[in-house]
């Protein structure tokens, strides 16, 4: 049984501040170890629970955060950019029977530690089929379309509450308690590693419980913090401006939905000016 771990960083143990997750900073270098420890705890639990293969997809920023020299040898690592399925690279492997969303966070417009959706700022809200959508919700739609269930989500307590909405059967592990966007009550790594390990052991029983479903269409709306960004992304076919700072598009599948959304974030990022946004 093969399990995919999609490893983001904002929801990792001890991470609370932008400098903790910005590649090249001293804080990021320190927190790389904390992220890798969380991953290793999940790998150990998954293997104990019955998984015979674990692949870890580094899913944060440049996607070169996890320290492979410290990675549990029972796992392999997908490291670096650019990847067709981005945060979920590897989920389309027919051997993959479950997804762990590790180190995740709530979406833009919600209350949670380092809340955002793909871009650290710029995007103020994303709605899919009328619901405020985090990265976890977006990625779950893609995984489930491919017949792969989300079996475990880790992050702050708000992230776990969000996961209960989009993946109600998944196990959760809250590694910190939200205080503000840039603050949290954080247990030490020894405690969170045990929490993740135990949840991962239980989560394996949920793997392989879905069958691949027919693709369904999705309506997406994205709100920006500046008007020119909404205009800029309309160069993408199918993306229409529906408000001063809001655009919308429809996709025939979750796969097409996430691909268009990724393109939208790339174009929007290129249109952001250094001081004025």
C-alpha cells in the first residue's frame, strides 16, 4: 500500500511567523528540521499502520524544504519545481491509496496561523462552488476525483476544523493552537511527533476506500487585494472579471480547476508591484 504525503510548511510544528517559512532565512533553516521531523513521524506511523511505501511531495514555496539527509529511509522524496500537480504531485500514481496533508493551514479570508491560499498575500479569498476554499479543500477535490482519499491532515487547530468540513473521515493532528495569524500556542516537537505518529497509524485504515469518480465541473471565484490583479488574470482563457477585485471561471474537472488556479496565481504574482502591490 503506497501513501502520498503532501508536505506544506506553515502548519508544521512550531511555525508561526513568515520568516519561519521564507526560503533562505535563518528561521526557515531552523524550521526545516521541524518540518522534516513532522514528516518522519508521519512516515513511521504510516509504516506501523500497514503502509509498505511512502512518497513525500515537498509542497511549500520552492518545494526544496525537507532535509533528505534526515528523511526516514522508508520514504522517498519528490523535491523541487515545477510539477504538473504542484502540491499533489504523485497522487495520480495508480499505486497511491491515500493522501496525508501535512503542515497545512486555513485559506485566505479565514482565521488561522499564516492563513493564505497559495500566495502569501494578494489573494484575499477563494470560493469553490460557493464555499470558502483552503488549499486543503482544493487539493481534496483533485485527490477524490482520482479515487484517492485524504486520510490525515495536520496543522493548527483551525486547519483541523477546516478539514472536518472537506474530508470528514480523515484523522487530524493539531500541532499548535491558533492565537493570531502570526502567533500560536506550540507544544514541543516530542509531543507533536507522538501525536502525528499515532494519528498516522490509525489513518492507514482509511486508505483505498474510494473509487475513481467521473469528473464534475467546478465554479471558482478568486478575490484579490487590488483591482489591477483581477484585470491581469483575465488573459487566461475562461477567466472573467466579475467585480472590481474578483474573477471567476468554470472547469470541467477538479484537475482542470487546480491547473487553471495555479496559472492564475503565477500571472497575478507577476503583476504585483513591490511597494503598492
